[in-house]
DNA sequence: CTAATTGTCAACCATATAGTTGAATGTTAA
DNA sequence: TTAACATTCAACTATATGGTTGACAATTAG
C-alpha cells in the first residue's frame, strides 16, 4: 500500500511550458530571422549577428531564448560557438496549430464549392 | 518619369507585425486555453472567465490580446459581449512553421525507411 | 608574450506583461 | 426607478523583455 510512484515522469517541462517557450521564441522577428539564417546551415554567433542592426550582445540573448526553447543547439569549439537549427520543437507548435485547421479550412472549402459549381 | 506609386499597399500591418502578434498571443497558456474553449463555440466573456482562477479583468485583457492578433472577434449584444474564434490568422503562423517541416521530417523519414525495409 | 578575437556576464534603462483592486459605463430585470 | 449584471477603464505592482554599454574570460594569432 501507498506504493504510488515518486517519479511522476514530469518531463521536466510539460507541454504547456514547452509551448510557452516555443511560441514566445517565435514571437520576435529578429529571432525568426535568426532561425531563417540557421536553416541555411550552422553558423557562428558573430556571423549570425552581422546582418542585424543590433549589438552582438542582443543577438547573444536572442540565441539564449532560442536555445531555451530547444530551437537552437550549440557546439563550442575553442572560442567560437557553432549554432545549429533544431527544428523538432516546431513540430509541437505546428501540431497545436494544426488542431485548428478545420476552423479556417471552412472558408476555403466554400470557395472551392463556389468554383466547382460555377458552371451551372 | 518618377511615377513610382505612392500607395505601397502597406496592409497596415506587414507579415512580420502580424506574426509577432499571433505568436505572442499564442505564447500564453491561458490564451491558448481560451482559444480551445472558443473552438467549442462562441461564448460570453464571463463564461469564458469562469474556468480560470484569475479575475474577470485578467481574462478581459487576454481577450484583447487575442482580438488584436485577429484570433477572436466580438459581437456586442446589449451588455453581453459574444466572443468567437477566428482561426484564419493561425494559418499564417502554421505556414511559417511548415516552412521548417523538412528539418524535422528527416528523422521521421529515416524511421519510415527503416520500417519499410524491415522485411529484408 | 602580447594583442586581437569570440562570446558571455553584469548592470542598467525603458517599456511591456500579467495580474490585482476599485471605480465607471451601459443594460436588463424587479 | 432602483438594483443587479456584464464589461471595460484606470491605476498600481512585480516581473520580464529587448536593448544598451563596459568589463571579463578564454582562445588564437603575430
């Protein structure tokens, strides 16, 4: 008796925490642009910062936010940090959004119906 | 010459502004829960607030954020405000995310390959 | 060894967020 | 007409955000 498990498999962060972090990370255009850059391949912090009109420090902070959301990984090689895109967490966000797909496909469907019946 | 158009079709908010608003709106679990409620049908503000352990005012503010992002519409009928889900803007966010799908489908693909070749 | 490079840390600032309480507005019901 | 109801507005608090500058630690190059 009283054998309820102590390790509750709390995945450290539950789904809501994770979605909070991911959506928050995506809610900034500079961070989205950083992800777009990383989609072209891994890159050093300085190179990532170069296209933006803000300080290296600001980019460093943005990368920390992305890292916390699991969207960026980092390999430290001497003094240079190589950052890489980790898109997997976006799948969670995408799935969450996809659950609402039927609510916006309706309009499209009626447009399709309209087009399909236009020959009448 | 010098006939460049003056009305640049600035849709008042450009795509980045819109994504900022949408992702920010989604980056809060209470607001996501509100959208989930509204997915079941339109609802009055008071009814929306009832399941949450926060003040009506807090919910009122969350609804304002969702409205600003275009995710909620409101029909005022006397003293009661009827809120409804407007999922369409989610499509933009979904499309943005979908552009990264190939970066996480890789893993899934190799799993599919593995399964498909398991008979060898 | 010294100097330049890479990147973070620390402190600071202005603004935004999420929440509160209390008052105000408008609407419906008794 | 008065009282209850449905919401927002206003003011306030605590914390987070995005940015800055300057210092620091570590690595590499001259």
